[in-house]
C-alpha cells in the first residue's frame, strides 16, 4: 500500500496517512526510548528514521496487523526500496524484535559526544 509519512514519533513509531491518520509501530524492531537512560540513543534513532522517512514523503507499506497496544504494525520501505527497520538494525540503532516476550535492550548505551543537534545527556 502507498502511505504518506506524517511524522516520526520515535525510533520505532511513525504517524502516517493511509485513507485516515494512523500511528504505526515499525514492524520487527525495538528502538531506544526518548526518555530514561537511553534517551540520547533514542534521539539518534528518531533522527535517522526521520532521514529515511521524511515528513511528506510517499512510501510503500506492508501492513502486518496490530500490536498489543492497538497500533498498526507495518514494514515501511524507504525511497531506494530498503526496509527502514533493516537499515536501523544494520546501523546498530535498533534491535530485531518480533513483539513477543520481553523487549530486548535496543542498543548498548554508548558514552560519547552526541550527534550534531542532539543534546548531551546530563
């Protein structure tokens, strides 16, 4: 299906438009949260997903049902045909996760200078 990207909410959640507005959980991954210990990594992952899926971009989506909180699950393909989730995993920004069992720790917490434009952790 063809969808319009609204905005990237975090590293594994995107608002889309597909007949109606919907919040989509990116299928197959878990990304760092925007709060807590991994907030710097969460910001990096969100920024990268926003680069891959810029607001206003039309992309292909493969819908996979709904997850336990009611969000639509979908694979989202970037302009060059790669699966966004696979890119994030390959770049070490997210972990694979099928949605069952405990969430994996997305990526190791790295102590380093933040990416440009990302605030440093206190």
